[in-house]
C-alpha cells in the first residue's frame, strides 16, 4: 500500500484534522484517508458501465449471441 507524506501543514489545519477525527471516532491518519477517498472517489460519481446498462434497460435490453475469443492476442510488431 502506498504512503504519502504531507509537508508544511499548518498547525491550525493539523488541529482541525485531529478534532474532526475525534468527532468521527477515528485516528487522524484514518480521517485523512477518509477525506482523500471522498475527494477522489465520490460515492455519486458517474459509473459508465451502470449507466450504459440502465440505458439498455430503457430500450428493453439487448440480446447478443457474441462469444469472447479466448485466444491470446499476438503482440504488436514494430519492424
């Protein structure tokens, strides 16, 4: 798992993070992880696969008879 160091964080911000963490019953580190997760992966983000499935359902669904080719793809040649 990745680790991140945050330098030059003001004392005021650090105190606010500690207070927020205590209010939520988490460690400061856990609170920071939660804040970052919510910032970069919001729960209401657009999920393209789900949206496409919902769109297909609006039109009665799609039936296909395609099967996946399970043979490995040949690597590209640049010669």
